[in-house]
């Protein structure tokens, strides 16, 4: 009260004026005449009373009735009729980047029994409630989803579910539980985020549609519809439900799959299961057994009655296999049977199997031999399948493992059982190579009848089954027998080696003496050649000596005759001269002649005489020729001489012998030959 004394007249005027204004503003505010809405929020009007009465059908008052109004109030000050409206402030609906919002309509046309989600063909604007309802929008969960952005949505008509919160007004406990369950279901399907398929993960998406007409009888997979971007109903991989259904799409698991990329799908409308891509490795092909598709005629031919072979895309076994690579194949729409196209080995050995594990249930073949032994035979068979014949094999047997276990195993086992019954155990061991070759030739045709190519049959060593040792005893005996045979062969080889060694030593000794033998042979040949040459030389020398002797003898004779003639002439001349000069000189001439004769005789005697020298030289040459040439003492060739005036000599030998004898006698005191007197 004390403070009021200092207001003064002006102060009192302000107070008097302001108080009514404040009272009026408070009255308007309390009565709902004035409302303020921030720009980041909106107001949802609920009409409390109206002259038009209450809403008779539906939830939203489209014609001014009491109830929630279709329009929303945006930011700013707004003036309303007092006590007629109740304002519900709500946040704007915000969808973060890369997320999805789901819409539930409280009012609209009811869903038919066959429809799961509300159609949005015409009524697709959730920010205009009046338009949505007047265009026939349906109540319930909507097919259309909200992408990133901020929306001014009337939350009395629409409930928006996001990953962060649920946008709605006037939620009672029942509605709150309903929308919480919906949000949980969507979260379990990762529905608030798009489907993202990374290339590195080698995954594809199998789509199941939960709305639309049901599949016809007998069909398990919905066919692909409007997958061409040029098609007016192109639904872009199920991202536009209305176009998908308008194109004739069915509910259920779809044949079309999602490849790599991001897809904004309504998870209430479509769920996605990620499965691995089908990878067909090098060395294999994939035979497709399709569970869906058009009906096609059997193209395997009338002679092949083991099932139907159809064209690619039809229902049945596709005639063309899938070659090595990666395929986005819907494994619910068919099955891909991997068939090896490289050579693979089937082992009839327990606990041993090849890379493809087609023979993991095979074991050794039990045999009964001709001599009642029961060995087991391990073996391997190398098989090849032509990749173009792989569909025929699958068509006939279902898969390769079934072929191995139900056909090849009994066939191969029976074949070798039959072979074993015709062989003893030892024959089975010793003739393994021949049995292997023969079995390959005979079984190749049988494998060919199953569209298989038999490459080779490999037979192991028969062995005793568990608990038997009789085969081991036979093998021991066989080994001992073989050792004995090998010893005999060893001894034979050692004997042959000894003989060969002796022959080698002889040849080595002969080789060592060969040089000497060659030298001796050459020496003999040289000696023979030298003897022949010496004989030829001796013969030539003998002939030379003979000729020379004849010439010397003739010369001596002629010389003697000449000398005698000369002396005779001289004597005659002297005699004539003496006779002419007188008898006085006769004695002188005689003395001179005697002196001359004596001188001549002594001269001849001093040299042994001409005949002696000639004969001596001839005899010496003759003796040398006999000694060197090993000639007989009696020469084969007789040399004869011509007689002179006083008679010739006889043979050469006789002449030389006579000359030697005469010489010997002369030397012992025989009278010397008197030279012929001059006439």
C-alpha cells in the first residue's frame, strides 16, 4: 500500500487500462480464441461443438462437424471462435537421411478381405487429409512409404512410424500397443532402412510379396512382371507397390531377385531374404532343374524316356547347362545341380574319397575267387562327363551322387565279382594288369550308355578282409616261390656272366697278343718279300755273273788269240827281219821271244791266272746266292759255253771244279802249262 502512494495519477491510469486488457487476453487465451504455433511445430484442431453436429461415420470431420479437422495449423498467431476448438500441438514428421517412414491411416475406406495394405493409387498425399479421404483413401497401413524429409502431417488422421519415434496424437493404451507391435515387426525386418546388397558379399535378395492376388493353383513362385524400364508399370524392383500390382504381380515368393544396390522397400509389403549367389567353379557346369516357368515340350527325343528335357526358362530340366561363373539364381524357383566336367576319380576305398565327395559311401569290392578265397579289392575309376551331356545325366539319375551309389557301384562291383570267380587268388594277383586293361575296354561301353565317358580303371592289390590270414599265407608262399625263381635266374645269370667273363678274358689276351701276332705276320711277310727280292737279285746277279764270265772268258780268249797273233806276227816279222838281216840275228830274236814268253808266264802266274780269278769270283758269288736264297746245290739252270778253236769247256760247274783242281795240283808242284809255241 505504501508503494501505491508513489504511483501518481499517470500510474493509476496505466494500471486502470492494463488490467482490463490483461484480463481480456487471459480470457481469450483460456477460451481458445487466440493460439500461437511455433514454426517448427503444427497444430491439430479438434472441434468441440458445431451446429452441424458430430461425425456420423469415420474419424475425421470433413464437413464442419465436431471432431478432428482435416486441416492443420502452421506456425504463427491464430484466432478462433471461443470455446469451439481444442488445439493439439505436434512436431513436424522428420525422416532422417537413408531411412524410411511408415504411415497408418485412422480414417478412410475399409480394406477388403483380400487386401493387406491400403492402396495409394489416387490418395497418395498424406499432407492433405481432405484430398486423401475424398479420393477414396483407405484406412490401415499404407503401401506408400515416406522417404527422407520433413512433413506437416495431420497426426490425428495418420500415425507415422520411424526408427526414432512414433508420431501420433491421442494415443490410448490399445493404440499405443498396436503401433508398438508394428514398429517392432518393422524393426525385426530392418524395415526402417533400405535393403543394401554389397557386391563384395556375393548376395542376392529373394523377395516375398505380402499383398496382391494369390498365386494360381500349382504355382509356387510368382512370375516376373514389368521388369522393363520402358514399361508404364515398371515397378523398379518392387519399390512401387501400386505399379507392381497394376502390372499383374502376385503375392508370394517372387522369381525376380534383387541384385547389388540399394532398395527402398515397404517391409510390410515385401520382405527380403538375402542368400548367396550361385557360383559355378571352373571345371563344373550347373544343370538347372526349374520348379516354375511355362510348360514346354520334351526335347530329349522319343528314344530317350528318362524324363523331360526342356528349353531354358521352362519348367523341368534345362537342356543348356550354366557354364562357370556367378549367377543371381533364385534357389526357391529351382535347383542347380553341380556336375564336374573334368576327370574325377571314384574310389572304392573305405574312408577315402575324391574332391567332390561323390564316392564317400563306397568301399572295397568283396570278392570270392575260384579257389574259395575272399579278398577285398580296392579300385579307382576315372570318369568324365561331357558338359553338354550333363543335363541328360541329371535328367536320368537326379544327381551324380545318386548315379554313383545306385548305378555305378552295383555295376562295377558285380563286374569284378564275376571276374574273380573265374580266377584263382594267385591269378588274380599275377594277371592284374591284363584284368585292368580288359575291364576298361568292357566297361567303357556300359558307361557310355549312361552318357558317361570311362577314362581308366585302376585296380589295387587284393587284400584279406578283417580277421583272415589265409591270403597272407598264400602270399608268403608266393613270395618264397618267387625268391626261389629269382635265385635260379640269378645263378643262371651268374653262370652266363662267368662264361662271358672267360670269353672276355680270352679276347683281352688275344687282343694283347694281336700286336705281336701282327708284327710276326708282318715280319714273315716282309721276310718272304725280302727272300723273293733277294732271290730275284741273286738270280739277276747270277745271270750278270754268267754273262760277265762269258764276256771275260771271251775277252781273255780273244786277248790270248790276239796276243798270240800279235806275237806270231811279230815273230814272223822278226823272223823275216832276222832272216833278212841274217842268221846272226836269229839267236837274238829267239832269246827275246823266250824272255818275252817267260815274262808273260810269270805275269800270269803272279795273278793266279785269268781263268783262276774268274772262276774264284764266280764261285764266291754262287756260294753267297745259295746261302742267302736257300737254293739247291744243283742249280736248276745249266749254263753252257761255246767251244773254241781247240775245243770248248763243259758245264760251268765242271769248268770251275776243273780249274780249282788244276790250280791245286799246280800249286803242289805239278808242271805248269806251257804256253803255246809260236808256229
